[in-house]
C-alpha cells in the first residue's frame, strides 16, 4: 500500500505468499496453505500456485523438522527454485535427527558462515558469560542479578559520559533484556506455580525498596567478595567493573546514581507494575513516586501473571494506565526512557535492536536446538565504526578507553543450571566461552638509538584541523571519482585443459544524465550526507543543500551500474538511482575532506625529536599503569601451556628480546628502536598493538 500497489490483504503476518494476479498483489499467511481446500474460510490449496515459482524462505530452520511444511514447500518449488536462509540450520537439523534431510541440506549449502567464523573475522560484540554451575538459593540469585545491574549501569554511565568520543562508533543506548522461554509468563514445576518474570520483578522491587541490602551487595561485588565462586575457585566478579572503580564513588553514592540513571528516581521506593490498557501484553515498570517508566514487561497475556503478583507477598503494586500508548513500539527510539525489557520467545526472531548489551536468560537453553544462537544473535549485533559491523578491537588505530565495555554482551543466568547448555552450545561451535587471558608484555626501548636525534613530522602542539578550520563543501573539478555498483560474478569451470576462472560484471560505465537527476530526492540526499558527516565526526564541514546537484553536474566521475540506474523505469529503479547518487556524494565527501586535511597538515607540521613519550613508544601505558610501552597479548584460556610460556618469558627480558620461536612469534633485530617485534604468524594469540 505504501508503494501504491493495489493489494488485497487476507491475514497479513510476518511472512506470506505474494502473487500478481491482474496487477493485484494478494498477501496471505503461510499457515493458510492447505493440501486440499475444505469448507469455507481463507485457505488456499498448494496447487493454486502451479508453475515455476521462485521461493524465498527466511528462518528456514523452522521448517526443517516439520513434514507438512516441507511437503508444501517442495510442492511449491517443484518446477522452480527455493532459497532458504538461516543462521542455525546445523542446530535445527541436529535436533531433528533426520539423516536424509541432513544429507539433502548438506549438498545444497551455498554459503556457510556460522557464528565462529563471524566472530573470528571481528564482527559483532565480544561476550562475557557468567555461569553458576549449580542451582542456588534466592539470595545468591539476587546477588547475581545485582552484579548484572552494576554491569549494565557501568555501560550506561560510560555511554552517557563519553558520548562525544563514542559517536563515530555508532553505538546505541544500552538495553538490559531478560528473555523467557514461553509466551505465557506462568508455568508449573514440581506441581507449584512459578514465574521467572516474577523472579526478576521481585529482584527489582528488592533493589528499589531495600537500600541497605543493595548498598551492601554493591560493596561486596566491588570488593570481589560476592561469595559466587567459579569452578577454579575465584570470585565471579573479581576484577570486574573497571570504569565504575575509576569514579572512586562509594557504594552509597553508586546506589543513588543507579536510581537516577537506570530507574529515573531521586530516591528509593517500591516497584509499580502498570497495565498499559491501550497495548495488550505490556506492563510498564516504574518506581513509586517517579513519573517515567524505566522498563517494560512484554509477555502477551498478562492476566495469569497479574494474578500471581496479587498473591505474592513481596509488596509489588499493581496499577492501570489508561493514557500511555505502547511502550514497546518506541523502545529503539534514541530518547526512550526504557532501560529494561522483560519478555518471552518473541524476542528471538523477527525483532531487531542494536541496543541489547546485557542479557538474562530465563529458562532458555534446556534443549539442544537453534533457539539458543537465535537469542544470542539479538545481543551481539553491532554497527561498528564506519558501519563496518566490527568491534573496535578488530579495527586498526587507537580507540577510546573502555570502549570494549560497550562492545561486550554480558550474559547472566537467572536460574544457573540452564546456562550450562548455552555455554556447551558455543563450545561446540568452536567459540571460546571464557574471556581471553590478557598478558602485559614489557617492551625494551633503546635509549642509545633515541640519542641519535631521530625527528618526526607532527602538528604543532595544541593545534587541531577540526577546531581551527571551517570547511565549506564546494565542487572541485580536480577530484575524479570512480564508483562501482555493478553486480559481479565469478565462475570456476572444468574443461579439457583444466580449471578455468572467469569474472564478469553487469551494467555499463557512464555518468547519470541530467534528465535522470530530476528524479533524485535531493532533500533526502542532503539528509543522508549530513548523517554521514556526523558519523565521521567532521564537525567543521559545512554542506549547503544546493551544492549536491552541482557536484553531480560538474565533478568528473565514472559510475558503473546497471542500465536501470541511468534510466529508471520503475519505483525500484528510482530507489537504486537514489542509492547511486548517495554513494557518489559520499565518496566525493571523503576525498574532499581528506585532501583539505592533508593540505592543512602540510602547512602546519613541525619537526619533533622522538622521545619515550611519543605515541609510537608509549602504547598501553595507562592500561598497565607503567611508564614504558607494553604489548597486551590476549590468549584463549584453553591454551594454558602458551599462557605459562609467555608468563615465563616476561620474567626473562633478555630471552624475550633476543630469542625467536613460534610459541610467541617475534623477530630479533638489534637495530630496532624497541623490542620485541611481535609477528603475525597465524597464531591463536592477538596483541595490541597488532603484530607485524
């Protein structure tokens, strides 16, 4: 309807079938497909879609175990072609235990990129799993959740206080999510009514109403004396919360700040659950006396849950809200007050949010299957700097201190015995579930070499291009651009003379005709460019709306794209044209700004003598609190032998500098200003700064 296409809608849901019949699109639920139509109602026999159908199946793992669904899909695609997509085919097929089906899918995989490859290539967030092996009592569960709260508060405070330097990394306001396994909030266990959602609500009420308990718990967590012990005998929270510790605040002051930042309340008070009457299934969470909601319970049918709250003796207050509209609809908005979301399986698939930074699992992961990694995917997604989708540790250059806290998904157990299944799944995927061991590796600097007077060009101290220069975007005909938006195909073919590799690309090269530029939405192009400029952090660049079309008409560029971009004939073609114009303008903006910055640098550089305070010789000083450069070497915890070997090397500086071996790949070069020189030789370890 938004595209102006006449449509008849039977029962629109997340997925369906589309068929162009007399220029009318019919949309139906996939569940309305039947083998043979009987009686009335909206149902369609599979044979109604005879012919060469092209079928796209999202979340394809859902149908791998269902015979009826498979039968319909096979009938629809019998003379056509079917593409299926899923991040979790392997887990779904393993759960189905269907060998013929496994063999069929095994022969049809076009692209296999499971989570371990995704993570290994630097995509998505790091993660931290805090796992208690055994069932525990309510006090220990609440203390674990308090640690979860302190971890979330640390992320939120860092996000608020470092907003300016973090902006280029496209991070979103942190969100704390609890996910349960069923839509119905209440379930029976050992003939007793239980609710994991109520466990979380009771915890929140305890934090808000019992100041003394919360302050005491925060103090124990920061001191590493929580009493929650890992299998290797260490406190679960020992060494955590580095950014919180830097504030130097007492446990009392931290509690007050948590009330303000997380719960929007100037003082402690009880928890109020407010039934949002205009939004089915939503219960707003706020502190007694506070005006704003800080959280939301979103579980579908809330009646059973409200009855459970009414019979509970904790003291949680139930209310009705007949004024506010849906809270969930705005949860991804940048100025939403919601910090906590509690819900069920509906968050596993079909919900997209870049905010999830802390996660509590409520009864999730009891059975092997695809739901665990689907849930995991809600939290590890990351836009990244320049929309690279990568965490900063996988990108070159220096990055803001503590940014890793916001690029880490913290996973906690509400009921600890279920976390083991989650952890086992990741280990079967080949992913390290324990945090990497970080080893400081001291660097020796040759003061004799420094005395030779090596000089380096550097901008004058205290000067900065962005603050000293106002740059107006103008057309520069000396800038020449090449933008390639063609579709490329690579083929590998066997022949009598062996394998032959061939590459081809569609479309042609040229410039967009003036008559086609009339179809461009220049206002949207301007807004896209302003957004791009903001993400780059180019605050000194001024862009005028009327300049953009002049750039397309005067600046020499070559665009390689399909014919439809140069001469659009449909709304889809026009959208491609818009994308092409934006791509050209962005590339021009990059080149224009870079050249201006380089000109300024060349006019303002002076020579500085190299000394121990130069960034090239002072890396990682703040993190190790020493006055000399230090590598930070990270080794998977499972490689305990390598960890021990590196620790021994650190104790023998002469051996560390002058020896070469593959355990810690490094080069000895006696004329280097500093040693050791770490090498990248495909080892399991990583280092900051990166090895050569």
